[in-house]
């Protein structure tokens, strides 16, 4: 196999490198300003000031109050806090027992909802999606019952890039008096996040998806939303997320979100052009291939495909041999390829849904990277099909 020697990273929905400007912004908060932000002395107060500055920056960017911003240890933890926190609060007040969600959530939501059902007795309705992964807001309305407490919807799906009609879904939730949680982990830095327009009560982000550090996330909690903390401990983050706060991480998240927002419109336009060339090139050069997800309502950097009769994981490994990092939604259980549950929920037959490939572009990618993928991918799929 011919290799160019150059590594191409096209897995920006899995994670992104930390922007050097973010590393700079964080550098003071490891060994110099290291105090515990809860401590009364000046070391602690210096850390607390940095933390509150980061909270203010995020609040300004999202259009909310600083008191509505809760720093967490990941996007997963933010989703857990949103779901467990509101479900347990509803249990305490007796206000309801039913949660509405979708079959295409990230496991951070999907598995949490299942646990609330299986261990805590909540009832769950998963509103079906169409063949492009889109939810019909009318179906969400129909799923809401008098005892529904919360609707949780992934703003932009990680596997197929489909962007939901959140404003309409938010309106439905508001009209019915149901809390609305958005998992915006993939959307942040890529789509506008005006909280009032979206009509959300809770919204989860994760810094490592927008060139910030790993291990720090955020939950927006609309004022007045009652949450029982998902983990127990001290009174940090106004009692909503106990545990000594990762000040460097919060500073990094705020710096990364600010940069991503400043550059978002221009970068999204650039990536959209690259993405469209990639989609058009793959569909034209790989027989029995299809785009997965919505062709229009999709993340600007996100291209995802299904190839009939090929294991997506095998394509990923062969691309890696060519120096190209991609991913597949299909997982392998005991050596057997498992169809992607997202593609199954969209109605793709198993011989297609095992063959999913996700190529997600980012700041490091250019036209040459796209052309290199188009040069090697058709041959890889053809060889794997021939090996059968
Ligand atoms: C849609 C979505 N939600 C939640 C998460 C979890 O975020 P984290 O990696 O910060 O735990 C991810 C990560 O891939 C994601 O794509």
C-alpha cells in the first residue's frame, strides 16, 4: 500500500487537539494560581476569581446568567446531572414519572435514561426518527403525557451529524410545561447556541469537542430549574456538582468556547465546502454507498456514510494504515460486527448498518486531505468487498 507519510486526522467529532491559545490561557492555573476555589485565603480567592471570570465568559457567550452555568467533569457528567437531577427532583416533589427521548442519543443520555427506567422505575418513551435521523416535533408533542417531566434530545447527533429542529421542539416542551434538555456536545462551537431561542432549560457541552481540554464539561441550568445533585459531596457549584472545581479546565473551556464562537461562522463555511466535496466524491466513487443523516440539516464538518456489505471497522483500520484517522458507528462484540443502533433506528438494513464510516473535519484539514481520502477510500472498500 502506498503511504504519503502525512497523518490526516478526520475524527474531530471524537475529540479535537487543544488550541495552543487555550493552552496559554490555562498555563497559569496549574502551579501558580493553584488554590482551591472554596478556600477563604488569598490563594483560594485568586482561583475563585479565575473561575468566576470563566463562568462570566461562558454566560456572555451563551446569553445566560453566570449562576446558570455549572462546570462538570465531562459532557457525559453534564448529561447525567441533567437527567438524574431533574428525574430525582420530580420524584421528590411527586410531579411526574415519565421521560421523553429519542432512540439515537449518545450513551451518556441513552444509558442514563435506561438506568432511570430499570433501577428507579421511571417510564421512558423514545420518539422514533425518520430515515435521516430527524425527529418530528409533532411526534414529540404526541409523546408528552400529563406525567412527563422532561424531554431530552441530542441537538446534533455524533454519528450521523443530523441537526434537530430544536426551536420547534423547545416550543412544544414550553407549551406543555415539560423541561427540555439538549445534549449539545457536538453542536457547541459549530452551531449557534442562543439559549432563549432554543427554549432549553438544560444544555450540556464538553470542552474537548471544541479545541478545549478533556475532562471538563458544562451544564446550563435555567434559573428556577430544580436539580437534585447526581453525585453527593460538598457545596461546590452551588451544591449542584460537588467536588473541588477544575479551575484550569474551566478557564480552558471558556477560552476555547470564546475562540470557537469568534471563528465559528467563517470556519463553518470553510468546512461545509470541504464536507460537500467529500460527500460528493465518496458517493460518486464508491458503489453501493449512501450518505447517512440529513443532507441539509447536518453539522458543517460532518460526513457519514454506509457501505453495503463491508464492515465499517475494517474500513477504519485500512484507512489508518494509510495515515487517515476516521471512525465507525458500528461496534464489535466478541469479534462479530454489531450494526450501529443509530442507523438501525433510522431503518437501515443490517448489511448496510454494519458498514458505517464517519469522517469529521476540523481546523487541521484542507482540500488536499479531502482529495487524499477520495484517492484511497474506493480501493479500500473494493478490496474488502473482494475479500468478503
Ligand atoms: C452527543 C454526545 N453527547 C455526549 C458525549 C460525551 O461527552 P464527553 O466525552 O465529554 O463525556 C459525546 C462524546 O462523544 C457526544 O458526542
